[in-house]
C-alpha cells in the first residue's frame, strides 16, 4: 500500500514556500521543483478540526471548500479569530498595513507585530507598507477609519489576485505607487487613536520572493481534488496559498494548496506527468466563495 500524508497547508519561511504535513514533515519548495501527488481511489476528505484539535466526528467536507472544516469546527475556529473581530483582550501589539495585489487592488489590514510580514506573504501581497503600531482595539479602529476614509476594502478575493499576477507593473517603484499615495493620505487623517503610532512609508516588494517576474499567464486553476486524481507539474511561482505549476500539455495552472488539506495524498505518482484534477478555465464563473482574504 502506498504511503500517504495529510497536508497542513503552505507556509512561508525566510527561505521561501514550504508545504507542511501532519506530524511536522516539511517540504521546501523552490522554482523548478516538481510537485507531484495523487489522491487514493475511494478516498474522502475529512475535516481538519479547529485550533489544533481534530474534528470529533471526522466529518467529510466538500472538495471545493478552501476551509476544509465542517460547520461546527468552522464556527469554533472563527470564534477565536482576530480576523473575525471576536477577540478584544489580546495584549499583543499590532501592525496596521496597506497591501497591494495589483492595479486598483489595495486593502487595509492588521497583523500581530510578532508575526512580522508573514501575514502579507500568506495573503499573496505583492507590495505592502506598515501604517502604524499599537494595541489591538486601536489597530481595529484605525482599520475601520481607513476603510471609510480611503475607500479601500479589508478583503480582496483570491480570484482577483490570481487574475493579474502575470501582468503586474515591471518595477518595484511602479508597484509601490498606489501604496505611497494612500499612505500619504492616511497619516494626515485627524481621527487616529492616540495609542497608535504612525509609521513611515517603506514599501516592501514580494514580486521576486513569489517568482512573479516574467510569470507566464495561467490558463486556469484547479477546482477541487477528488478520489483518483493526480497532479504533476514544475513550480514556476507561489504567492499566498497558491502554487503556479507548469503542467505538461496544459500550460501554467494555479493550485490553491488549501484544497489539499484534509485529503490523504500519496507521492507515488512522481513519475507521472500531467494533471487529472478538474481545472476551471479563467473566465468561467467560480461558483464558490474564494475565501475571506
């Protein structure tokens, strides 16, 4: 019987993207590396649980769900989420930031100071700058202030991010232009909480870290994993949870690694080329919510 692993998702290390597996095994990824895996015939996708605890009923979850959680585990996970604004007494300091994903796509958000730029890498932010630092509730109030004053959202769908990655402006300066303009408007607003310290505009560019320079246009994205399906391709870029794979006979296809969680996956198809998972061509309706961020 082929050895199987369960994927815990894509993480970003100082050296680049890493696939993490249950039990702590890690698979560092680099450009040109072949990514290959298969789903067992008759396999099912199980709920990944919540807050580090397994699902008590090992519920089966849909293949197209990026959360990979049953309704109850999703509720428990959300109940302890800073992103859901359900925690008010977190004593840690927080950063407020502006993140840019492509022309006209800027969002405002917050992240714990101790996490550094990890949240921006996880979201696939091509460029970002800190705006300020302070307590959680002050950061929350500033986020709301900037959403209203600058008319920027706190969420951008992943489908929109994917659609522009291969056609971004060519230089870091061009990519940072919108961030600089919005930052200048933000720091002169009068209603900032006194406990939040403004920070200077120092754009950080992730295009090279993501492999987006000269990125070929993707033809589509994997819609879901399923029993008996397999994928094999050369990694040409990665941003947020997404892997851009050059697949023989298909071109570049985007794989959202959140779709891998909950499945028993086997590396036994490493010699097989190609893709037998359903692919949604870009331009087709998505049909499902793409995620919160």
